[in-house]
C-alpha cells in the first residue's frame, strides 16, 4: 500500500453540530443523571459538562479576547504544564459544583456557538495560539490546535454518553477525525526506539470510522503516514471504540491487551499501549 505523509485534518466545521448534539443530550437528562459517575476519574456527569464549559470560556478569553493570567508557578516543561492544567481544571470543578444543571446548560448555550465561530474564523495553516504538547510540538498550526480541541469536545461528550447509557457518536463523520488526530501521539510514544527505516509500525482500525496508518523512523525521530506499510515490525489492530478509549485514557491495561491484537515486536507493542492523545 502506498504511504502518504499525514497532513491537515479539518474539524472546524464540526464544532457547531457537535455542540448541538451535546445540548440535545443534556436536555434529556434526569436530575439523577447529572450525578452519575463517569470514566473520567472522580468526575461525575455534571463535572464533565462543567469542564467543557471551562475550556470553552478559557479559549474565548485567551484567543478571541487576548486576556489571560500568568501561571502561578513557572512552566519549565511538559510535567509543569500538566500540573498547571490539572490545577486549573480542579479549581473550576470545585466552583462549578455551586451551579445548577440548568445554569450549566444556559452557559454552554452561549459558549459553544462562540467557540464554533472562533475556530471557523481561523486560517488552518496559521500559527496556533496553543501548541499540541501531547504530540511533542512546541508550536502548531491552527488546524492541529483546533483538531485537538475537537477531540476534547468529542471525548468528553463520549464520557457523558457512556455514563448515562446514551448512544455513542461513533459515525465516521464524528469519530474518524478523533482517531486520525490521535495517531499524532504515536511518534512521541516511540521516541528512543531505534529501528531501521525498512521496519515500520502499522496500525489498522476497523469499521467505518477507522483506517490505516504507519510510523517510519526518519533520522532521530518517527513520522506518521496514512496507509499500512508492508511487513511491519509491529502491526496493531483494533476496532474504533478500542482506539479512542486507548488514546483518551479510558481503557485499562488489561482491557487494552484483550481488545488490541498485536503481531510482531513486543517492546513496540508496549510503547503503543502507552500512547495518549491527551495531557497525562
């Protein structure tokens, strides 16, 4: 199969309809549904909804309005950034527990469309205000930062849907961009693995939202391609549900080993299992 260098993935047009799906979902929840536990650690449904609101308000403040506060502690690297974001998230969740579900929905009705308009206004190849750190980037293009935000919106809504038993948004329109963007986590996961260029890593995700990707070592690093390389050193095969859950930290190690089929180098399989498309 011919390998094509991975390129831009357009998602800005999906924000408005995805937000509509979220509001429709939240409008159907019973009072007890808001308190259901989710796969997002200790967060309940109301906390996940509040987190979506928080990140939307922060993006509007910083990117649209040019307003931001400096971090309380210096950020000297990836671990500092993760700690900073975790503190911001925890602070907001504590405050948002004072809000009723109705208030959260009313605020989301304002913030969601505003973010959709913002991301649609950005030139895809322009310099992004935020880099995609989990992909190892110190600077990113708008299409990647916007895509990262889309994966956040999608997977947090998926957490709510899981918790309340609502059907997943797993059609190719919604899920394939999530999976494809998540593949950009793989070059970082394989840093330090030294293989000849004729020994690539191949990934196959089954289903309408799936596809095939490959990693090839290029100099000191690894590069992502679309398409499955022949005779890979490792082939990882899974369905789309297992793929998103792995990349978004929603699959236990035991479950991952049962749901992902590996053929080839066991050390490479361990690196694959550690890949995450979120800040952890």
